[in-house]
């Protein structure tokens, strides 16, 4: 299966999920079908990082798309007005994918360091992990 086919499957299941979220009277089944989209998107981001020549540009595109789509996400799922939209609370999936991309970038950076310093770097890299996970869950309310 190609990446394009996976993108189409993820897009269709995401649309089904959003229809179930925006119109709850349609039933919970649509939300269950839509849960397929997230793992596919996560795989595609990880796969994209494997082949990209510029992780910084990849991350920038994810962040820009997260910011652009946030007002529409907030209006559709949280029923907010444009003046009340928060770009920090109740964030969309692309913020989560962006944070995952940052984690991949950090992992790749540590992996490229010398073998002697890798053990120390791994310990230092994982020390702030619980704080960052709390930040992502509580402050950004990401997935």
C-alpha cells in the first residue's frame, strides 16, 4: 500500500469521525470508524521524517497547518466564535503530530552523536519527558 493510499484512507476516516463529532445524533459508530485516522497519520509523519531532507521545513509545515486549521477545528468541535479561539487550549491533531515530529528530531539528533556520549545524552533527553508530556496533555490539551 502506498503512502498516497494511506493518506486517502486516513482522510476519509477522519471526515467520517468529524461528521460524527459535529453531528452527535448520527451515532457513536462514526467516531469509532474515525479512530483509524490517527495511527495512520502518525505513521505517515514518522515515515515522512525518514525520507525528508529538511526536518525543520517538515516541522514548520506541520506547525503552520496546525495554526491555520485551529480556528475551524475549534468552531466545529468546541462551538467557539472566531474571537474566542485559543491556539493553546483544545488543540487539533496537527499540534500532536508536530510534537511527535519534535520527538523524532530529538531522537535522530541523539542517535547521530558519538557512542561515548549517547548514554549521557539519552538520560538528559529523557529527563524533561514527563514535564513535556504534562505540558502537552494539560496546557495544550493535545491528543
